[in-house]
C-alpha cells in the first residue's frame, strides 16, 4: 500500500511540473506581447498589427484551456469591470451595422478584441504582487528601449525610419506627441516601481531608466505633453500611499535634476549633428542620476517614511517655489545668438526667426541689435544679415527690409529702420549666416517705434540654460497657433458627425472615411486628434459610456477592495496614474490609434483590475462567473478572431505582392495577386479598384468585353461599399461617362463634389464632365440641355467661393481653394460654348491647350488665381470678368504663371490675350526653364515651340510696363492644327526669339 502511494506521488510530481511549465510558457508569451509592440511602428499598420492579433488570440486560447483544464476555473467573468471591457468590444461590433467603411470597422473590432485579450490575460495572470512587479518591469523596460532608440536616432547611431525628424525625437512610434504621452506614462510607472522596490540595485537601475525616459520626453518637443506633465505628475504624488509619497517625490526630483543638467549639452549636440557629443551628455546623466539617487537613498531611506504630512506639504511647496524660480531664471536669462559656417562647410542658410506680434500697420519702426560679424574673403560673402518680413491676416509674408553686414564688426550697435505695411498684423525677424568661413553673433535685440524710442520690445535671441530647440517650442506655445486651431476645427467637425449619428456612430475608421464631407476647410488627417471624440464618431454614446465604465469600475474595485499591503497599493496607483497620463493626453491627440499604446493602456487597466479581484477568494470568483458556457463561447470567438486576422493578413500580403508586380511591369502577376487579395479580404475597396483598373486595361488592349464588364462591376461594388469615398465615385463616374451613361456619370461627379467639397480636383472633374456632356448634346442638337449644363459649370466658381468663405478666416494656416489650370481650361471652354453653342466652336476648342481668366479669384486674396504678382502696383479683380493693373511708379509689374504647361516641340501655337489698354503696354513671354523662348507685345501672337523644350517646365509671364493701366480678360493658348494659316514662317519665328 505504501509503495502504491509512493508511486502515485512520483507520478504527480512530473504532472505538476508539466502544468507549471505550461503556465510559465503562457506567462512568458504574455510578457513578450507586452514588450515588443512599440518597436514595430507602434502597430499602426496592418503589416505588424494583424500578426499580433494572431499571436494574442493563440495566447488567449492557450490560457483558456489551461485555466479550464488545469486550474479548474470554469467561470469567465470575474468582476463588473470585465463586463465593461467586453461591452467596449460589443459597441464596436454593434457599430458595424452602421459602418461607412466595413473594412475599417472590422479592423477596429479586431483591435478591441485584442485589447480585451490583453486586459483579461494581465488581470487573470497577475494574481500576486510578484506577478505585478514582473509585468511592470516589462512595461518599463520596453519603454526604456524605445527612449534609448530615440536618443540613438537623434545621435545618428540608430537607423530607424522616422525615428528622428525635424529636431524631434519620434523613436519607433514615429510620432513625437504620442511618444511624449507614452514616455510620460512610463515615467509615472517607473517612479512608482522605484518607490516600492526593496533592493537598492533595482532602485538604482530604475533611476537610470527614469532619467532616460525623461530626457527622451523633453526632446520630443511636444508642447501639449510639456503642459500636461505637471498635472499627471501631481496625480501620481497625490494618489500614491503616504508611505511612498516622499520617495516618489525624491526620486523624481533626482531624475528631473539629471535631465535638466544635461539637456543644454545634449541639445547642442543634436542641433550641431555631433553624435558623439549627444552620447557623451547622455552618459553624463546616466551616471549622475544613479549617483544622486545613491546619496539621496543613504540620507533619506528611513527618514521618508516618518515624515509628517504637514512637513511633506511644506517641502513640496518649497520645492515648487524653487522650481518656479529656476524656470523664471531659465526663461529670462539670455545669451548671444551665434551662427557660423566653418571654412569647409558648404554654403547654406542658417536663420533663426522670431515673431513680434504687437506692431502697428503703416508705422515706422527701428530694430536695434548688437552685432559681431566676420565676413568671407570674397566680395559679397557677408558675415551676417537681418531680414524683416511683414505678415498679413492671411499669413502671407512680404520682405520689407534686408540688411547685410559685409564688413568686420566687433560688438557694434546696429540700427535698422523700416516701415510696416498697411496690412501688417505681425512681423517675423530673421538673423542669418550663409557663407563658408563666416560668422555672426547677435545680442541685445530690441524693436521700438521710431517716434517712441522709450517703449521697446525685447527679443530674446537665445536662452542660456535652455536648449535652442526646446526654447523655440516654448516660445511658440499659443492658443492662436495653427496646430491648436487646427485641432479645434477637427473637434468641431467631429461633433457634426456625432450630432447626426449619436447612438452607435458610423463604425470603426468612420472619421477617416467620412471627414472630407464634414470638414470646414481643406485639411488632411486620418485621426480626430482626440480619442474620446473619435470613439464617439465610431461607436456613439454607447461606446463612450462602455469605455468610461472600465476605469471607473476599476478605480472603485481598487478603493473598495483595498489591498492590505501598501506596496501593492502603490503599484496599483502608479498603474492608474500612468493610465491617466495616456488618457489625458489622448483627449487632445490620437495616441490610442497606435495599437501599441492602446495595448499598454489596457495592460495597465488589467494590472489595476487584478488587485480588485486578487482580494476576492478563488472560490468566490468562481461563484461570480457566468459558467462554462461563457468560456466555450470565448474560445469559439477567439478561434474566429484568429482565423479572421489570418485571412486579412493573407489578403494584405497578396495586395503587397500585387503592388510589387505592378512596379515591375508584370500586369498578369498583379492581376492574379489582386484577385487572391480580394478573395482573402473582400472588404478592402482598394483591391477592387486596383483590380478594376487592370481589367480595364486588359479589356481595352484585347477589346475584351467580358473584362470591361468585370471592371465596371468592381467599381460599382467599390463605390457602394464606401458611400463617402469621393475617389471611388469619381472613378465610376469616369467609367459611366466613357460608356455613354452620361446622366449617371454626372450624378456621381456631383455626389463626389458634395462629399469632398474642399478638394479642387472634384470640381475640376465636375466642370470637365459638364462641358464634355454639353458637347455631346450640342452634337445631337439638344442646345437647351447643353446650355443648362454649361450654366451649372459656370456657377461652380461661386460655389467654391462660398466654401472658402465658410472656412476659418483668421487662421493663417488655412489654405483656401484656388483655381487650377484644368479648372480654368474647362471653365473657358464652357464660357465659349455658352456664347456660341455650335459644332464649329466645339471643333475649335479641341485645339485650346491652356486658358486663364484674370477675373477669377476664388480665394479672394485680391490677385487673379493661377498668377503670382511681383512688384508694386494696384491690382483690382472684377469677379468673373477681368483684372485691372494700374502702375504709378517707374518699375514694372510681373505676373508669373504658377503652374507649368506642356507644349509639343516643333509644333505651331497661337496665343491670345484679351486686354483693354487704357495706358502704357505689356509684353508676354513664354519661358522654358527660366529662359525666354518667345515674347510678344501684341494681342495675337503665333510661334513655333522649339525642339529643345522637350521635358522642360514651360511657364507664361506677363510683364506690365511702367505707368500702365490695363484691364486683362482672358489669355488663351491654342495648338494650331493647320500650320498653313500661320502668319509667320519658322525662320521668322526663330528671328523673333
């Protein structure tokens, strides 16, 4: 009997080891899932995201099997927070039925299933403080690697696409604002973890890690994150249990001290492109942070836990005052601005620009600055320069003064007088250096009115204690700044969608599918730049309430089921503070659109939720569960999740293969790959659109009616699947017009203009469509219908002007719609056909290759569209008719065509300029690559395009002679299909050139 018992015991030991091994494999798999996502472009793209879905699904399925078969826990739901987390998934599933883009909606549903999986695994596996600490270490170490990769990219050592752009650290997330939010959250987590670690070496390591996170955070140059950081830091300090509060405060001050001390040298290394210097200063801080920590730890290890709350508050107030004083000193202590080129450095403009807001229009001012300049050896190689630009209400910049320092100067006070323009709203003053072997040092810059020298505005050129990149970002913080105003526009437009679809939204990805139809001016953003508004756009109030319930219920659980161990409580509040940082910053940005950041957030939710459930005995947790049916359902849905993700990834892979085939000219290979892509992923409209193009080409080449019909069917499916996609409607419209389905084609073009009214290309297509269909009706002698369509065409400029007027008028970053050469061409054709709707005019207009109406000014900036006016003169646009150019001085005014045109070499052309010369005269030049190939002063000129213009940029220039007064109507350029009618010979044309 004893032998039998012993044998059974020996059998159980290997079985227990197998169970433990299975547990640790899943545990390790979870840690990998939490660690790697930030390193793959934040999992923003399907290439990295879909495989992660598959991996998460397999991991979750394995845990469900282990949990049921080994732990004998047949329940699924463990707390109200679980129901709320699953309700978010349910909200995205529900929104599919109202989705404006089914593929995006399914993609977002899969993402939120993944987030639920992360939440569930973390909350279920982290059943004790040790597990929590391991998961926290994983999250913090992952963030440290991201920060280090960003620092390496700034030094030029790490080569990762988009990791360092425009002097800002983006790291592997490729977006500086999201990186800043992520690092803020990681720092909150790192400080909390450092406070509860019992071993000094771990705390020392964390001091180095937290310093790395903070330094990288500073050089993301994210203004919003800088402004929000004190709020999230205060949340951490207030929420963390009292026994650890002083520790967190002390450790954080050490980190801030080290980061601020090294940042000037670190920033100087970045701006100078000195990688070794960047690493040197980083290493200085890496040594300094643990050293200061060690000293602090030795002195205050026992003192911190005995400190009274009143004393703690006093210390905090004192430190805040010290920090405020330090910030004031840093922001008011300047140093000279030094700009220079070494002798072997190539010529380039190095200019520091400064904005001066409080200036009056049409007023005399003086800029005073102390200058030390070293010019070059050659004449004209000046050492320094000052440029003053006037900025009007439309943010248009005009140079009003340039001063160059051609002589050697040593601390010489320079005064630069200038006068603002009548339309000046602010100034931009630039201090420059350009040539090799030259330098300029500027200091003590002030600007004042010439008539009131006692009042002046000081211009701080450089800060002594703040890196230049950080200083420039700080100085640009303003509620009137374009990025801030742009976000407000996004929010207003998002609210329009929410108002129309308040309950379940318009499905995942709904914003990027529909925002063109709601935007208040022309901008491009696939994200709302506010997580909560984007959540409501996608899932309505249903999704928002479900999501908000998750942190609310978790916080309730943490408070109600308060852990006996204060260390565990400190970890919980550090996790919640970290989550608050992510959510708070995400209120004004799209951080959670990066799945890596969302996984991080839901892992934090899981950690905090685990404590609330850890306080509940296992038996009670089983009683709370809904039974084995929920587990089986979860397993089945997980299998569908894995299969769906794998199928979509196969579609994506075939789509990429098709693109590569197209790039290599393999049309047959591209066709086959796109067909397979559409089979695996029938929801991606671009696959159908691309395949339809291939079918169309094959049908045209082989005169194959079957392929042409397939192409039409695919385009119809694509347009129906994405009702807000103006591009798909335009593509189908072009097909219908070509096939003779004219009314259907025009209807689609009108719909495209309604869906994307701030895109000038949809108006181009609509004007062209009206004009082409009008030609068809003229050919059939249906003149009344032709005139109706031509009238609609000519009404389009006024419609565009109305949209421009609806756009923000005082935001300098708003770019209004302007007429293009294609829009002008078809508007001119419509005008001429409406004047004489007959076949003779239709035939003549086939030779019209370029046209412009000087009376069209869609953006109402006082200048005719398509032209840039140079020189001083009065320009008055009479809408739809002409522009009047009146010159009072002795100089000329030039109108340059801003878009290039195409001319065929050795072909005959005729140019007409409708002008009423009241006084003076003008000249018309045809220019190829800045060289005049033809010029004429007559209203009707003929020329032959020279053979050497092939592939060159062709422009038209109109030069108005001094003291002229001319009304310009239209300029027309015809290709003459009958050279015999020309009044000049090729030889004479060459003589004129």
